[in-house]
């Protein structure tokens, strides 16, 4: 699934369960030592995926610990992202020489809970979602938009170290599997140049809504 929505320079790995045995690094195990079993399993499986993506790039295996906001701390020279939800774990990595930022998010392909849509969307986004729901009713566009905002945040935060609220990015989803994020606040820059928009892709399969945002150089 991931390979369908990401550039060829990005290494991808994914799992749909936690059945594959994982021997975690002690530093990683310490992070989730007191967590419920399901949380520990998904934490370790997604890191197994991350190390498989790293191996594809020729990067030695290493612990991937969470940063202050839960963001994965990748080895020097890599950019990457991880995601997990019920029925899915995925990780991606790319050389920092190829990409500046990378974000992925997976969600169950179902409607958002009542009240969530109004909290995470702008009025213009809700208008566009209503049109998409009429013209392409088999897709849960509200869930895809939420996922796209999560992917955009995963590009934004490692580069800015600032919070990005849901109302600070305006997402336009397209039925062809693409989306565009218009950043409504300054902060994201590459080589001194402000980045006003981020491109993205989306894909739905196996009852999973998957999105990815990519920032080149």
C-alpha cells in the first residue's frame, strides 16, 4: 500500500498484525514497559517495519525512540515516518539527501466519530467534503482528510518544532488519489524559502485509509 503513494526513493515496510516475533532493543522496551500488551506489540512491530525500511537503504539497525512529542527519532542522514492503527502498521524512510520531510498516517476506513469533523476541519473543507461524499459516496472522505492532516503534521513538526493546529492547514482532497495541503501559518522553510503548500497522496485498501505527505528539496 505504501509503495503506491510514495516516490521510489522511499523505502517502505508494512504489516497487518503483530504475529511476527520481534526482539526489541532494551531502550525501546523501556518506553512501553508499563503499557498494555496491545500497545507494546504495535510499538515493536512498527519499529520492525522501520528497521526493514532502513535495511533497504543500507542503514544499520538501531533503536528508534520517541522524541518529546512522540515523533520517531531517526538515525542521522534519514528522514522517515511511522504509523499504526487497528489492523495496520507501517514505516517509511528515505535519505535526507533525497527528501526534506516525510509523513504517513493510517486510519480505519470508517466515518469519524460524531463531533470530530467540526473540530478538525475548516468550513471550506467541510464544503468540499460534502461534494465528494455526493459524487464518490463509497469513500469516507472525512477520515481521509483527518489522516491527511496527521501526515502533514508529521512533515511539519520535525522541521519546525512547532505545533500545527487542525485549522492551520487547509486540505483539498482529489478523487484521483492526490491531495494538497495549504499551510495557513508560516514556519516551514527549505533553504530560507517559505513552503506554502505540501503535496500528498492517499489510498484506501484492506479497510485502511492511508495518506502520505512529502517535502522535497
